[in-house]
C-alpha cells in the first residue's frame, strides 16, 4: 500500500501545478457524480482520502493564496471523513457534502487556469 502511494505521488508530482489542481478538481467532481449514483459510500470515501494526498503534494508548489485555500479544503475533507458514516446515511447532509465538493471542484478548476 505504501509503495503504491509513493508511486502515485511520483507520477502526480511530474505534472505541472495547473494539472495537479485540475486533478484535485476532477476528484471532487467525481465525489459529486459518484455520490449521486453509488449505493455505498466507500468509493467516495476513497476519492476524498486520495484528494487529501493530492492537496498535500500540490500545496508546496502553488501560490500562498492557493495553498491557504487548499489547507482549508483539506481540513474540510478531514472533517467529512471523521463523520463519514453519519454523513453517508443522512441524505440531506450527504447532498450538502456532494454539492460543496462540486463547488470546490469548480473553484479549483478556475484557479488552475486550465479553462483559459
């Protein structure tokens, strides 16, 4: 498992920072998409955990302003993960998390510059 994570990190760090931010945005968009179709929350939980790693790896190479936003996002994801079972079983709370993930996705995609 640790080896796979190191390999993923090496591949991830080969990308430019705009692509890294786009990758985080893509994961968060998947959270919303899969969250609306999956019967179990395990896949979404995995995407959230993976996103935390992506944020950690991207943060040192972005501007201070974006790094602060990433820190806030990472804290939010951690908060979600600590209550994931409850969130997944509460339809209203789950929908709030899914929409917030999509909002962050849109925000990071715009910040990445990939849309220009």
